[in-house]
C-alpha cells in the first residue's frame, strides 16, 4: 500500500512584513511546511506505520520550497520520499492548478498511490479546495473534515465529527481525504530523525522540468493586509465617577 501526503511549503508568517501600501513582503521569510499540513503528515504517518505502508510526501510550492532545511523538516516526520515541484507559479496558484501538479506527482510515485491525504487548507491561501480538485483530476472519491481514519478489510474507514454526531464512512481505495487539524498532534522530530531525513530520496523540479501546465483559471489581482482601523485612543480615569459613567456610555454606544 502506498500513501501520499500533500504538503504546501509557505513563507513563515512571522517573517512577513507589511509595506505602507499594505502589500506583503515575504522575500526574507524562512520557508516552512504549512502548519495544517503537519497534522496531515502525522495522520498519514500513523496510518502508514499501522499498515506497513509506504508514505511519500508530494508538494507543489514556491521556488524556495526545495531548501534542504525544509526537505528535512518534511522527511523527518515520517515520509520515506519527497516529490516536489518548486516553482513560483505555485506561490499563489489557484486550487485547480495546484491539484493538477499534485496529480502529476501522484502519477510519478512508483507502484501507484492508494490514498492521498491532504490538510484542511494551506496556511497562506487557505482555499480548502485542493483536495476536492485533486480527487476530481484523479477521478477518485474525496471525503473532507476527517477526524480519524483506519483500514478495515481493505477499505478505508473514516470518522467525521459533526455538531452533535460522529459520522463513520467506509470508502473504497483509491481515494483522497482532507483531514481536520485535530486529527493528530504533529510529532517533534529528534536529531536522529533529522539526520536520517537528509539521506532519504527527494526529487525537486521546476514546473518545466516536471512537465506540468501552470496556466490557471483564476488570476489573483493582489494580496494585501487589512486596513488598520482608526483608534480613538480615549483614556478614562475610573477613579473619577464622571469618567466611569462616560466609559460605560462609550462602551454601550459601541455594542448597541
């Protein structure tokens, strides 16, 4: 059994700066695996370990994603191999374009893929549509918001925690699942796992070398930070009854 887990590499949001025109500058940001995909990696790794399956990480991300530190971060968490398309065309690609690239990588996995595990959404765009689009491209079923999964009699059994019930679904493989962030707590790789990750196979190509079409159906016009709200900066001295009454009136005026 082969399992693939999709991972988006994104700029660390702590390193992103906002320019006066509200545009975002990530040129000096470190690259990291999307935090939501860390849960997906862990869930896929636990299933692979339980079933004796082979786990391969696949990624279509920006041109800096192939950094050795990033590759080790992904491979130290359970995957045995990494297949990546690192190209700036995927920095802000629409879900369909990303899905087609991931489908190409799925096809490159030796022996084929029985199950693709995706996170809830990427930490940068968080469209939450790549798993659905990937299933569409591959022509396989897709189940979202999965909170637990296991193999049973050759089929995948998943749980979805809804408002007041836990839904259990059995799906035949191959399939794509989108997992909830609370499905599994990401492991912290130790020095042994990090050193071993450097020896695991990793194939990184740009879009041209990978032979994928980067022409999307959606064009992003801009990505900017929200406008800062004006602050009144009023300070009330609560020791003064008059100021206290004014404070209460001010708060009441806002929440009415």
